[in-house]
């Protein structure tokens, strides 16, 4: 009976060691994936920031030019209706 218990303990120990190794590997892979996602998120955030800054600059430059054009279009419509 003693040899049966010893064999069972050895089998369970080997199983636990295998599960421990697998769980460590899975945790490592998950951490690497999360680091990659964080990097992608930071790059996306930087790109969005650049795009919004570009749009602000374009609006700042185009707005003074667009105002007379819009006013002229409104005046033309008013003159056509009369």
C-alpha cells in the first residue's frame, strides 16, 4: 500500500509541476500581449494628438479665408431671391 501512495504522490507532484510551468508560461504571454497593446495604444494616442493639432492649425489658417467666401455665398443667395 505504501508504494501505491508513493506513486500517487509522485504522479500528482509531476502534474502540479506541469500545471505550474504552464501557468507561468501563460502569465508571461499575457504580460507580453498587454505590453504590446499598451505600446499600440500610446502610438495611437500620439497619432490622434498630432491629427487634432494639425486640424487646429488648418482651422486657424482656413477660417479667415472661409468667412468671406461664406458671406459672399449668403449674399448671392439673398440677391437671387429678390
